[in-house]
């Protein structure tokens, strides 16, 4: 089939490369306009655009998806199907265009974890299973009929980065499998299941990253690994003289210690940094102080007198 691919980040590149290696033809790629990013505000192309450019694929970058010129160019391609992976919501003028339909790859087992951050939220909520889903687009975000699903366990050692890579690999296979089934006409879209007790996956904001020391150790560790390595859980320490220091936390394990108030810092000043939680302690294994590089706890403590600091509220 002739395909138009819509996507933006690295997660989408995996699926695009899989379609390129399949029997289907990628006729064009649609991605976001180049943006300024970083301290130097350099113009940066999306990961999908970079991949498309390296493989000679035509690229469209509309500011508005309802733009008449863009819609005319899209229709002129005569694609059989559109594939969407990690892109913004499409208007009906776009998703209703191809005869075989438009489907999206989502990194959860829908209907659970609809939204922008399903990988992070599943781990942060302590889930032990997730997966990938292909579904037909409609007017509602992540609510279209399901085409195919594949599940995978979430190990206690998984963080968001590890799970991201595994789901990207699963997703690339599922996208091609879905295209093959659409071409054969052997797939029957199924409405999404019960709409009760749903867990959403909203976008991660700065406040979501603050580590909740008043929660249990399990919740705190799930929070840290669910945000690692990006955008990363955060912690603020304050000194007796009023100075503050901000940190990103990447790895942590359960620990024990004397009963004390949540957020209390306990350290030997050499290799161990523990923070009290509601029921025990969390031992920080790696972290990054604002403006510095990521370090192990031992590396960090060699240059930081932790005795003068405590967690800030």
C-alpha cells in the first residue's frame, strides 16, 4: 500500500523505518515545523524529519493541518492509508481522507492510559503490564476502534527509557502487521472496552516531577523510575543559610533506617544518601545537580557536604 506517515520523535522513527523495510511504500512524511531549541535557540528538525531526509522521503511540515494547500497536496498523493505515531491530533479532513483509514500507534493497552505520557504514567502508577495498540482515529483523542494490541510485562528494574525502547520495537512490528492486515482485509476494528476505572496519561509538567517524600518507598521509587532518564524526578535541598540546590534523580532502591520524618536526609557523607519516606527510606544511586553532570552518589558526595542540607518543602 501507499502510505503517508505522520510523526515527530525518536519513538516514531522506529515505526517509520519498519514501514520502509516492508512491502509498503512511504510516499511522504508529515512532521512538525522546525523549532528553535536549547540555550542557543538553534533551529532543530524533528527526529522523523532527520530520518526522512537521510532516506530521500518527501517531507511536509504544515503549521496548520486544515491549510487548504496542505490538504490538496496530501490528497494528491493518493495514499491508501495514513499511519500516525507520536503526532498531534488530526482533524477529520485529514484522517478521513485515505480509503483504508488512518491509524495511530499508542504506547499503552487502550483504553487505559490515553494521553501524552502513557509510558511514564504506567510506571509511576506501579503497573506491572503495558503494551502497544493500533487504533483507527476518530474525533476523540485515543478513543477510536482498536485494530491490534500486544502486551509486555513491566519489570521492577524498568525505567521509562528502557520501556520506551522496548515499546518502540514492539510498536514498529505492530504497525507493519496492522498494515498487512488492512491490505488483506483480515482485520475487524473493535470498539474500546469498558469506560470505567480508566487511568489517564496526561502530559508531564514540572510539578509532576517533584518527588513525593510523604508517600511510601514503593511510590517514590516508581515515581523516580517512571521519569528516568527524562524528564527526571526532581528534589530540592536547602541549607541552613538559605541556599537551595536542585537535583534530578535517576536511580534509587529501597533502604532501611531509623523512624523519622519523611524527607529527612541521612548520609554517611561518602557513599550513601538516603531520604526518609512515609514508611522507610529510599537510597539515591545516581543524580544530577543543576548545572552539573550526572553522577553516582559516591561521586557527588566527594564534592558536596551533605550534612549542611535538608530537603525543601
